[in-house]
C-alpha cells in the first residue's frame, strides 16, 4: 500500500465523521507530513501532537508556508497528551501505537480523549497471510512503532478497550508488511 492510499483512507474516515460539520481533530504525529497536510486542508480545528521536535519543526514550516489554520502544533510525550477528557471528535495516530506500552491500556486511555461518538483512526501494519508474516520478519523493530499483528487481534484490542462500531479497511498493496486502517467509535456507555 502506498502512503497515498493510507492518507486517502484516513481522510475518507474523517469526512464520514464530520458530515460537513467542522470538528475537533487531534493527530499524534510520528512522520507522514503529507497526512497532516491533508488533514489541515480539511479546515477542522486541529491539534498536532508529537515528541520529535525536528519533525514538528519541519511540519510547522510546511503548514506556515501553506497557510493552514486553525492548526496548533504541540511538542509532547505520548504519555502526556494535552487533551481534555472528551475534547476531540476524531483522533488519528499517524504511525501506529508506541511499542513501549500495552496496546489495550493505551487504547483505553486514548478513548477518554474522545467525545461520545468520537472516532479513533489507527493505521498499523498487519501480519495477515504469508506476506504479512514475511513482512514481520523483514521490517526492523523501531521504538515507537507497533510491530505487525494479526488484524483480528488488533480489532479485539479495541473491543477490550471499550470501543464500539469497530471497522477495518485493508487495501491491496505492495511492500513487506501490509497496512490497515482500523477505526473504533466511542459510545456513551464506554466513556469513563
């Protein structure tokens, strides 16, 4: 799958959630500036958070050059995101979950940042089929990136973290580890 495929799938999910309204969007940024640029171009109130200053600074220059507003860029650790409880309508993880924490605990914590009906958009590598298993061996471990896992396990993690209406889109593509975009919606009963 190309970065353009991934970006268009994420933008499509945001558009479905917005339904023509202006929404509050958060992006945890770990690379993929073209995704943030595409999200900023939608015109929603957007906060971009990340813990890699050089990438954020380069992103700030890109955003400033293109005049995207209203957009806020914040340098912060993943463990200290500056978001009020129920403060976002959509939260996008630009490059999977940090690999240093239990995914179920992390997903549950992220759920609390989302308003009722809010949407988590989580792109990640998957290890379904032979290509994914081979990809898991070929893709080096990188701190801050979840390693490929079976797609049903990723959906189960969202269910265990209290999300409802879980969806997953797996585009066809090339590369050693295929990616998917998994979404989970926060229902009124799952906030807490």
